[in-house]
C-alpha cells in the first residue's frame, strides 16, 4: 500500500497543484475499467487516502495554532503567507487561499471515497477485504466532511461521484453531522484493531481511530454523554497507552507507537522523490533548514507550569542544545521560539539531505489527546472522579520522572475542573494544530482572542466577531462556479 500511495503521490506532484483537483482517479483509467479486481479496489482506497498528504487546511503550517494565541505566522515577512494573517487577524476575504484549498482538497477526498463506496461492492473479491475497504472509505468520507463542517458550517452533502460541488446546494450541518456519525459508527464495526495491522498496513484506519473520531465529533457538538461513551470504548480496548518519552512521539522512532491512534503515513523512498513531505520544512527554522512558519508565542510559553518538562520538548529558543546535539538557531522567528515538535532530527533526515523528502509522519490523533477529551466530556456529565483520573494520567506522564512538578489535580467542582482540563489541553498538545478548534467548540474563541489582542496590543484576535468568525467564508470561486446555488456564510 505504501508503494502504491507514493506512486500516486508522485504522479500528482509531477503534474502540479492544479492536477490535485483533477477528478479522474487512478491516472488515466476510466471508472468503467478501473474496478475489476481486488488490486483495483486497493488502489482506489489508496487514492482516497492521498488527499491527506496534501495537508488539508494547511496542517503542515500549523495554521490552527497560528490563528490563535499559540503562535505567530512567522515566515520571511508579512507578505509571506499573507493569507494566514488574514485568518489570524479575522479580516479573511472570500478569496482566501487557505479556505479554497481546504474546500477543494476535502471534496477531492469525498469524491474518491464515493468512488470506492459505489464501485468496490461490484468487484468479486474476498468479502472480508471488501468490507474493510468499504469501512475505510466511510471513515475517510466522514473525516473529510468533519473538516468541512467544522470550518464552513452548512456544506454540500455529496454521496454520489457524478455530482459536483458547484451543482449542489448547501446542506444543513445537522444532516452532515448525521452522516459523519453514521459512517464512523459503521466503520468501527468492520475496521481491524490496531494490534491486528501488519507492518505494511500501518497508517490505515482502524477500529480505534473510527471510535476516537466519533467521540471527537460528539465533543464538538457538545453531546458529552455520547463523547464520553465513545472515548471510553477506546480506553477499554487496551489497544493504546501513553508513550513514556513524550518527545519520542514527534520523531520517526515514535511512529506507530502505542499512543498513536491515527497518523498520516509518510515514507522516504528514493524511487519517489517527487512525493514531497513539507511538514517539517514549513515549520523548520530558516536559520537551520526550514521556512520559519508557526512561531510559538510568549503567551503560550508562559502557559506551562513551572518545571513542566513538556515546555522545552515543545518549543526551542536560540542557543538551545537540540536532541540531536545541534545548537539551535531560530533564524528570523517573530517571537524567538520555534516548534520542537516539528523539528526534524539529524538522524531523521533522508539520504538526500532535503527535508522535503522526509519520512516523518504527521500525528493527527493520539491517546494523550483522547484522555483529556474524555476528561472534558466526563466532567461535563458530572463524572468528576473518572475525569480527574484521566487528567492526572496525562499529568503523570508529563512529569517523565521529574519529582515535585505537575502535582495531581484535586479540583472537586465542575467549573474549576473544566478550567484545569482546558489548560492541560493547551500545553499537552500545543503546536499540534488543535487550538483553534478547541476555542471554537468551547465557545470562548472571541473572549480568549480579544483578550490576547488587548494584552499584547496586537491585531491578532482583535477583530474576532462572535457569531461570524467561528466559520470560514465559502470560497467565492466556488460560489461563482455554482451560479448562485451556493450561498455565503454570514458576515462575509
């Protein structure tokens, strides 16, 4: 599967960005000739995974940290990636590049998932393999729709490959969520456990990933009872555990470890050098090997409790000795900090010496996150003791054997514990591209971001308008293509 994925990725990279939006799957094969054998089915599901490598939503830039109090844009100056500043300053136009690329990339993934669900049932093949492939397609379609509905609200719900986005009207987000929930639940029934994956299947969706994302969907909807239930299923499976060495999570050595629930699989191969992996280079220091985006803020650094070992495993500053013994150079960082989680260790560089050929995976969902989300849901349901147990499990790992830091939380009332869980979420998975979504789903984005703007006398967050800026604008190009079928979000 890895070889197929890199071949497909290489083809897309060679043909250019515009071809990423080409809706003909599997190179030049027609739909009628492409779905005959089990091998064809595997190629089709691999093509449905491929848009994950295109960093939907500019994940490789940690955009959803940049637009919050966690990070400044960075880069080579104000004009470098100016579309990030448009979002961070909440002056985002309907022509914003990020919004357009998220929209098109996710609908490309939806389209390819639809092709699998339509055509694979007609292939004579091992029924167990067929069921699994269909489960993966449902997982992926739900995954892409979850990105779309959280960023845009009502979106076209397309479940047939012969319907284009600009031929459909927007569907109520409640209906979209209903499909997401149904598909993740169904996928969880047929996908294998993590422990059952063979070596060459790592990176494919699992039962635990489907259950975890379903819990996340319910958390986003504030259906805390269902969120607690689905997160607990993952916990009770005993398939996952916290990695003892926190920093190891963010290295190639930590890939597919016991904490990793879902990650985007990159593999360095000299055969497919056109398959670019730019996550590390985008957030790498311009003084070392990268482009210098996503500079952690002082506010984020100050959010860590005294002595928390995670601080200097999350960020680095000028002159720090890095884990590979290099001396840190933060280049032109706006804040004096860079993200250590995105740092590419010397031993993780590919043989070419080009970080864009890196085989470092992108970790999307891990057990440390899930425990805190479980704690959040359980607390909202009044289950204080289970919430405390999950929260303190994360804090115990965070100590990493250091005594007298990060004492167990003993808060007894819901409001106090809620604040402590939210705080722990910020530092436990800071710079992993979740902060924006947490603030939005918790209903406090405007309050937090406007307070940040006032505290630091900056434009970041100052213009956030409640009831408008929780969503991105529908890309104007898509509205134009639809000839008015698609309507714009409020305030844009």
